[in-house]
């Protein structure tokens, strides 16, 4: 993604810093705020980062820990998550400092000598080329630090208050701020009270926010314990720098995850069933005991651990709450939400925890931003529970089966290859691309899906290469969108007629420019006069880029921005002789409009020749705006 700047003035400052005036960062906790976020983990920080791009929305982030997280609790970063990080501007940096996963190896007992393990299968990480981004192993603190940087450079800078513990919330008598939240600080001062319109509980599996709204995690413990060890070691195990599932004949199983930096690794080692008789002993398993178990599983190989960075013991629980939201203070639509581990928990084996939590926060962040800004209808908040609860349940179902296979002894599997077969068969799920939101006010019907089948409605917008006409650079179309809260309209032109004109596109451009039902004329930003302040419109031509002349492109696709009202020429694309996005995405010769939500999911596919369908889709979302 090319940064856009110098449109108001020349400046030698960091172009990532927001060019809009912003309020100074306050360090005294406010008495009133639009949004409170409890928890500065993945779900809380991405929600705060998204909200920081709504200039009129104030956000308070509190974290009970006295400082930012230092040691990672999650390391797997799926491809869908890297796509999200790209929109927040730090995917490239994170890729450089992460371990890139190219596959997974499976080790089983040697048929000729079952006291030994042998490499039984080598699998490719993404054989179907689901994304242009890699699958990464990094650490959670780095991810949180990048979100912090994004928030500080935003129109409404935000930074967490550490050492602040959420106590409870209750109904407030203030109509404009119906939530009264109570906090305690490390300095022992009297309780602090903050009034808010909305509250997000991203405060982990033992969530106090969840308890405050009467929600409970429902589900079962798997009654099996695992030791997790992050370490530096010398070893003769040949795949120490590959992700591996390792099953021994009689000593249990372990999962090996190489870490960033070239030396560190993490291992999840099976400690066996937990019973009433042994639970205290298993939960007290030391790092040395875990290492001894690892060496028994790895035979004939061994590891000589030089340094243990982190060790813990955990038991798997597959749990989900009955609802992810609540209405407090007589609100007709939800105004308290829970996200991440506060509403769903599972094993670490599939590497999904941080990834799904991030999408929870991204989902609710932009929705609250639009409603709190008075831009969109508060009814869009109802979609958070329905969308994310389905995803969480699918995750738990997947993890229960994957974990169940992993925990079984080799002899208990229906075939020795069962584990790797399931891994390959379900690859799209752990990569993060199975999410497909059901029909709602945000997700249109499938009526027009056939005109652009490569952009499934309800799934994330898949990026393809195009040529940017103004400078003839090859770019990824999806990479041109940032997490700035805007909707995207990708307009795919119809095939030109005998005179080289794109007739349907021309008529749509006229409608988009002058119609009273055009979203560009109907819905306006409260803080910017840029033509593309709310709707970021991109046009893609089926012609070769050398056949196009920019002055002939309708002005509506070259929005005027900044104080000088300069034309932005960077939103006009075409095909080349080597790649054709129309063929790759199966876009009709008659063209199509692909509407993409601020969180990168396709909301609608609509016919270019009937622009009124665009107005009809957007009206319920924006038409009855209320704060």
C-alpha cells in the first residue's frame, strides 16, 4: 500500500502520523467517555485502534496489569490476521521479524521399532494459495505494541491506562451515558467512576465484565493437561525449525512450534488425564518434568535445554457464553459487549486464540465507531452477537475435533494418518478464511452473487493484482485499503463497446455523482470534506492499462481531497497482459459493484447497471442514524 500525503502541504514528518488536528492525550482518567474498553489484549487493542480513527469518539482503555504484556501467550498468526495487520500498516514489519511457516511435519512411531519416532508426513501450509500473505509465528507483545503505535498516530490518539482494575458496572441515571463503571487503581485511591455510552469487555477468560452482565461460559473441561515450554536448546532432532505434531507409542504427544529469531521454540507436551487424585500433582508439573517428558517422546532424539523463557501448565476447556452482548440502562440495542477469551475459550493446539479475538475486536470496533459518531443506525450493533458467536462456535467445534485427534494414542486413531489428513482437509479454517457471515442488514442476499463469484458475500475480500493506471505500478487491490473505518466500493467496469466506451460504468458514474440516493451525496462525514471521507471508491477497468487515458475517467473516481481539493488519481486500475482480475475473480462482462465493510468482509455484490440496489443496501445501515 502506497502512503498518501503532501496533499495539504509539504512536510518532512513521518507520513504515518495523522495529518488531522487531534486532541492532546489525556492521562487523567475522564469522568465521561463514549467507549470504555476493559483489557489491553488483542481484542481490546484492535478495537481501540479502530475507534481511534473516529475523531469524534472518545475511548478509554484500562488494563489491570501494571505494564504492557512482556511475555507472549499466543504466537500463531494466521494468514487472515496478517491481511488485517496490513490494513493497520504493520504487516511488512511483522513479517520481517517473524517465523514464516511453510508447512507442518508429522512424526509417528517407527513401524519397525515403536520405541523410536520417524517423520511420517510432510504437508504444505497453503496448497490452495488462499492468500498472498504468509502464515507467521511471532509474539503477542509485538502485535500489541504495533496497535499502540497505530493508535498514537490516529486522529483521536488513545493509550491504555495500566494498573486499573474493572470492578463492576451498573445502570446510570444519565440518559446520554447510561453505563456507570467502577474501577480501582494500584495506588489505593478511592474507587473511580466513569460514565460511558458503550463498554467492551476484553478482559480474558475470568472476565469481570462478563460477570457484571450475568453471562457465563458454558461447556466442559477436557480433563487433560498440557505443559507449555518456551526455550532455547541444543538438539539432534532434525525438524526443530519446523512446526511438528509428534506422537510416540507410549509416552504421549507434543506439538512443536518454532519461534521468531531463529533459535527459540515452544513445545506443548501431553501430561495425561487429570483426575481428582492427581490434579494437584499435574498442575504443579515443573519445567524440568516437562523437559523429561519431551525427551521420552522424542526418542531416539533429545533436547538439551539451555534456557527456559516461559513454562506453564494448562487444561483445555471448550466453552462459550450464551450471548456476547447486553443492554444496560434501558438501551434498546446492545451497549455492552464481550470479546475474545471473555466469551469463548479453547485449546492452543490450532493457534486460533489471538486470531479469532482480533476479529472480534475489529468487528465491534468499527460498528461502535459508526454508531457513536451518529453516522449509522444503532441497529448494526445487533449483528456483533450473531456474527461472532457463530464464528466462535465453529472454532470450538473444530478445535474439539482437532484436539481430540491430537490427544489420542496412535493405536486409538482409525488410521495412523488421521491427524495429518484432518489437518490438510481443514486447512482453510485455521488459515482464517472459513468465516462467512450469514445474511443480515450488513450481509446482503446471494441474488447477484453470480456476477462476481470470486468475491463471496459474507467472506473476506480476497485481493488480486491490478495495475494502477496513474503510475503503471502493479499493486494488490486489497492492499490499498487501510483500517480507517471507511467502507470500500470496488467498481468493476463493464466490457467496452465497439467505440471503446464502458457504457454501464459511465451511467453508474453519473448516478454516483448527482443522484440524491447516491451514498456520496446522502451520507457525509462530520469531520472531513474529502469526497471519499466515508466511501473509498475504486474503479477497475477490464482493458489493458495502456489503453486508458486518465482524463477520460469520470471525476467521481478521482475524488477531490485536502484543502486544495486535489484529484486523487490513485484509485483507477486496469488489467495487464499477464494477469486479469476479471478472470481470476470471475467478474461478469457486464461489470459489478463489490461493497466491502470496514473490517474487510464483503457486504454485497450488486449489478453495475442497477445502482439503486446500492442505495437500497445502504439505507438500513445509515438511514436511521442515532447516537
